[in-house]
C-alpha cells in the first residue's frame, strides 16, 4: 500500500488586531528558544531550551542546553534570567 502522507497543522485563531505589541525590553518566549548564550569572554556556553515562570508570570530561570555534540551528551542548566 502506497500513498502520500500530509502533515496537518492546527489552525491558529489569531488576528493582528488581538495580538499586543511588546514593549522595549520585553521578549516573546517563542523568539528566545534556540537563542545562543555567551559568557563574558564571548564564548558560546549553550542555547536557550526552556523558560521557568513563577506564579506572577515573571521569568525566573532560563534552561540552557550545554555541552554535547550533534544532540548527544547535552545536559540542561538553569540560569537566573537576570544573569
């Protein structure tokens, strides 16, 4: 049995009228995931994998994927957002 398979995506019910524009100093979480993080010596230490949000909605920690090679051996480290 052969046939074509198509991925189905959920329709997003968003209109530009309902989406608030972020202010200076604010970041959309979808734009933070995957961003490379560097230390003071401008050396890449990892990439943002996830965000930890407290009850008030404030980002407390950023989860970084560090180490590894081609997806093997990577581990996660929580770093305070203000760091």
